[in-house]
């Protein structure tokens, strides 16, 4: 199975109703086209192929054919009379190299949906692999390569396309021999310091007896071309140990920048800076050594004891080392963005030129590596810096999770230049007071025996009353099966209770039951007095309250279709007035209970914009929805 075949089903967008269509918005990964053709029976639009190229070269996306765009970016169902004809056109084009360079689709990603008696074609286009990009049209990559930016397909210039082509054919970008460059272009102090670190780590290694050129050859900094007989410094050798002027001659866009900023904001004021000002060598090895000291100075992380020995090298120190090495070895030194490292009171930020070679989710999961500069990666690894292939990012995420800090943010930007950013925020997911409350409730001995993940689950339950599988998956970097075992273990220990079944299962601390019992003993306080439509003779005040709710609901109830944002806004306004049961919302909004539950209430509860009145009893007969905290 190829990388593109993995987990595609989970990334496909699903629509199955008129309300889903009304809520659609064209975006970076969604495109809607009428596809009616001159005869109205259906035809693949000519501009489909630009979108196909753009989605494949960016992050993938979903195309819906048979949907008409109205004013203000709204959509309505039009349908396609002859979907088989359009699908035949699609596959014919995909197998025509003059139409498109590469077919990245599978049969199961092209589907015909039936909505309200009309046919809509759903085409899921996955992100192409590095070896497949650029995916281009009209037989020429220099004029037929597109990428997706916001909701538009943008044709790429020659420089960007040539970079894609280089990435496609070069597994490693740093092994090329640089003609005209030799040992006199190296900074000898940097090189000698590296060799000393190598000796300290491996004092008996036979490479320690080699001369400078032979040692460089063994670690990848010098190479011989056996076909031409030519030999010289590799890109990796010059980048790692070179002097600034020769590096800039070989890499005109080369720029390194470290900034320490005094405030937790995105302003450019700095109190300490290291950049290419000519006062130091300017190579990657020297930059690493200087910057890692600055990053870890005054790091407010408590030391650990191993036996009776203090261990200052915490998981956070290791994560910062890994992040800095990752930034350097994955950089595209032909790109226009600088390498930038930022230290702020609330976060560490790392930026390198070039996009990632594997999708973000696969990189974070670990085990799959496609390093852009493999020789540089080896050079750092020889002196104990940088993890084995595919394990670096997981180590960074684990280091941050161990501190209960916010999950690191890894993202890509394509404009104004291609770059990858990693943000390590030091914002606690769990307030100290909550951890203190848990420790007091459970006792010192039980609390001390909990793992970091167990503490985070219990603390989240303390804050949010209930937690479920999907909520904790968004916080913890665990396999779903391991999370299920974690929940079961806490239940077996009596630290959590469980209610519901299947996907409706929720978990909560034992004392949360008391909150629901209190709500049940309220004798209905908070429930609205029913109006005549619900079959009771209300008091005047109760009837007036019901009419107020009807006024709030009227903009949605009076229309057959309404934008998703408007429906959600009205639901939240209603539930802010009063906790409301599903059947009451059905009456007020003139929508089916199933549609409200599936498309609005469940997502709003999941995002904490609404909450259940009886959170520990999802199937409570008087269950109602109210505004979240």
C-alpha cells in the first residue's frame, strides 16, 4: 500500500444533505463546480485540471461536481443528469499524459452521491508524494504546474517548479560536489571542535587517526565522483564547516538568524541576536553550538535525580536540541526564507526554508523520514545530536507533553516563500491549582504513582466535567487502542467512572456524579414552561418566555435553508437563554431532530460551545443542551 493509500478515508469530506451543501465554502481544500456542459447533461469542466494539479501539489482536497455557486459564496444543489459520462471523461484525461502528468486517484475516491434525487460527483484528490510532484497539465511543468492558495488555483513560476523537480529526483540535496571549493574554504576552528566532540564521544574509533580530508570523506563532507574522477567538498561539508563568504557564494540565499525577544508577542524587538554579521564563522555547526546555549540558558525546568546524581539534561533540553537540529538538516538552502530561531518568554519558534517532504501527520507519528540533507543529518548524529530517522519529531512532542504544555504546532507556509514552522509554546494545559486539587483529592501516594498521561486525563476531567475518546485524542499523542486501555485502567483503579456506550461513552471523576444529582433535584428549575404547541397550559410568564425563544429562532425557522454559521449562532443564543431538550429545539427551529443532532448539536458539544445538562448521563431522559463555559 502506498503512502497515499493510507488513512485516505478519514480525510475525505462527507456531504449527504441539502444542509451540508448550503454550509459548503470553497477553501484551500474544497472546490465546487457546476459541470453542466452545453447540453445540461454534464461535462467535466476545463478548469477542473488546474484544480487537480493544485490539490495534488499542495495538501489534497475534495471537488464536488453538480453544485451551483450563488451570490456571496453560497451554494445550491444542481445535480448532473449523466454522471457516468463525466466520470468517463475524468479517467480518460487522467490516463492521457498530454492532459495531466500523473494519476494520483484511486477508483474508490470517485463517487456518485444522491442528494434529494439529484446526482453529485465527489472526487477526492490526495496530496501527491514528493516523487510524483510536480503534477502538471498540458505536457509542460514550467507552464502547467499549479498550487492551492486559499480558494484559488495559482500557476507557479519557473523557480518554484524547478525546486519541485529537484526535490523529486534528489533524495538528498546536500551530496553534490561543489566544483572549485576545497579545504581552504573551511573554518578550521569549527572543524577541529567538531573532531574533538567526535573523539570525546568515540575515543577508540579508527576514524580519529585519519587526516582532515579523509575524515571529511568518511563523514560525508568530501566526495569522489567515480565516473569523472572529480573530488571536492560536498554541499554538506561547506554548510557544516565552511567560512561565511564561500558559503554565500555557493548559496546566495543563505541566512541564519537567532532572536531573543522580551515579550510574548509577535513584534520584532529583540534583546539578543545572532546573525551573519561577519564576527563568527557563519556555518551550521557554529550556529548550532552558539544557539543551543542561548535556548537552554535559564530554562525553568526542575532537575531530576537518577539515584543520587542530579540530571540537568531533561526531556525539554532534549526536545530543544532535536528541534534545532531538525531545523538545520531539513532546510532547503536554495529557498528564499531564512533559518530563524526565536526565544520568547512563552515559546520557542523554529523556521526553515522549504516545505516538508512528508505530510505533517505522518511526520509527527514518527517512523517515516525523508530528510532533505541526509549528510548533514549524519554529521550531527555522529556527535550525538539528532535522533534516528523518523523519531525526532515524536521526541519533541513527548518532551512537551511531559510538561503538560500545549501541543507543539507544526505547519507550512507557501507564501511569500516556502517555509516550515515549529512552535513550542510553554503554556500549561493544566493549571497548577487543578493539579493541586487532584493531589489533595487522591492523596500524595496515589497522585505520585500516576503517569503523565493519567494525570492529564484526570485533570481534563476535573476542568471539563466529562471527557471522551475524541477529546483526549486531540490532547494526547496516543494510538486509539492505547487511549482505550488508559481509560480502562483509570476506571479499574476507581479514579474514573464511565457512562454511555460505544461512541457515546464519557468518563468523569467520581465526584462529578454529585453535580448531576443536584441538577436532577432542582425540580425542573431552569426548564422552560411549555407553550400551547407543546401541549400544556402555561402561565403567562412561561408563555412569554416561549415567545421570546420563538423570536430568536424565527430567522432560521422561517426558512427551508440557512447557512450553517447562522443556524449555529441561533442555537447558541437559544441555549444561552435556557437549557433546551432536543424536541424543544426541533419545534423552535423547524428542523428534524436527527438533522439538528447530527449536524449541529453534536459538533457544538464536541467543541465545547454547548454542554449537556447531565454530562455524566448522556442518555438521561431529560437531557438538555446549554451554553458552554
